[in-house]
C-alpha cells in the first residue's frame, strides 16, 4: 500500500512538473500563432477542440487554480467556454468529485 502511494505521488509530481506544462505551452502557443486573434482553437466560435481542452483543464484547475496564470491565451479560451450558458449552468450545479 505504501509503495502504491509513493508511486502515485511520483507520477503526480511528474504530471505537474513535466507533462502538464509542456502541453499548456503547446496549446497556448497554438492559440497565439494559428488562430488569427480568435480565442478559439478553430474559427471564431466554440468547437469540439475547445470543449475537449476545457474539460481537460477544468479538472486540473480545481486542484491548481493558478495553473493558467502564465498562459493568457489558454486562460481566455477557458473563460470564454465557461461563459457558454449551458456550461455555466452545469459548472454551478455539478457535484464535487475527486477528479
């Protein structure tokens, strides 16, 4: 049991120090260079790509609220998606879970 906790902590540290920052930089860079000023990943309105990234980041942001502080384009994308009425309503009433 102790080895399992240690391994989980080790993997979580790697996730936070290597994997997540790498992808945040990639996503933010994509929004900065490929979208012609739009806050969305494709075109000028929300797409499945935006929803997918929102979902991935939302769980991480619950654990680390400052996660996007160094990624302004990605932060703006996340905020815009969170403002969509149906998503906003769900975020207000969703149950709290560990993940």
